[in-house]
C-alpha cells in the first residue's frame, strides 16, 4: 500500500499530475490551485481562476490525477470523454500512467467544501490509452457544498458507463453521518467481483459490474456557479490522506 499525506514542501511528481484533463483545454485553464498545509492538501478555487473551457463556463476546477493520455492535436482520443457536446484535443499530452491498476482499492480522507457553488469529487476513471471502450468510471463520491449538513451529508456514488458499452450507468444518492467540517474516509474497491464503496467503514454501494482495465484516480474541487465577489475566495476543500493498493 502507498500512503500519501501531503506532508512535503511540494507535490510529489511521481504520482500526481496537477492538471484537470489537460488534453481537452489549455494549461493555464487546467492547472490546479492548491496549498500543502499541516492538515494535508488544500484544493482551492481562486477569484482569478479561469474556467476549464470557455464554452463550459461557469466551471472552474482544481484537480489532481494519476495519469494522462491523449491522441494528437484535433483528435477525439483522450481520457474521460465526458462531455456530451464532444471534446477535441487542444493540448496533446504525453502518455503517463503513474497509478492506474486494473483492480485495487483506494482510500481518501477529506473534509468537504461548504463554499456555495462548490463540489468535491473523487473518481476512478478509465484511462482509455489501451482501448477507447475502457472509459467507465467508479464514482467514489460527489458531494455538493449545499448537501453538507450539521450532522449528515448527501453524496452521489456509483458507476458511470460513459463510452463503455459493457457497462450500465448506475448512480445513487446516499446519506452518511458526516457533518459540516468533519473529516471522513471514503473507500472504493474494484475487482472481478465488482465494485464496492464505503464511507467510514460502512458499505454504502455495491455493484457486480466489472471494470477490468486501468483506472486512474482523480480528486477534484469544482465551482459550477457564476463567480461571486473577490471577498468570497478562495473556496476550498481538504484532502488529508490518500492510500492506494
């Protein structure tokens, strides 16, 4: 097992790419904003941050991921072709598969954002570098800031098929006993038996669907609302620990 607690002075380049799907946009728009603090990694959305793509506005992202892959400039090949309106490569990237096993387990300990308009998400996404069908996703969790309450949090979890004809999208909402400002751990495992997701050690989702191809980890903070006054920023979430096996 590899454990990352973000304790150094800089992000380790041997595991993390600090750009969100850089092939579909430009580097000034994909680059993450973050701090390494005594509590872990603080992902930020800053007042001057650009939308990930102009046509997707409002959508600003700070993300870490564990692989990159794309086809040539102008092509439609690349990891996570998730937009229904289509994506083309604007910045070709080198194929880098830093962590993308065909089965495994991930644990991510976080404190979710409560800043209006934000969402914290953790996904395991098919890299597609071997086969463009290998595009399925294990949604470990998606938590909207507005869904974080004083004693409970509502999250979306499940499997997304995207362009994998062998899968069926199966997403659900779960309520977990996590209140505002509380750190908590999500665990996802995938193997020949299917997919299992837990929060705080309690199983919240399972599926017999199989994703037997390389999946990269993505940890994302999004802002999907129109920008507010500069005094509202930065907006943030904390990632305290990531364990990979």
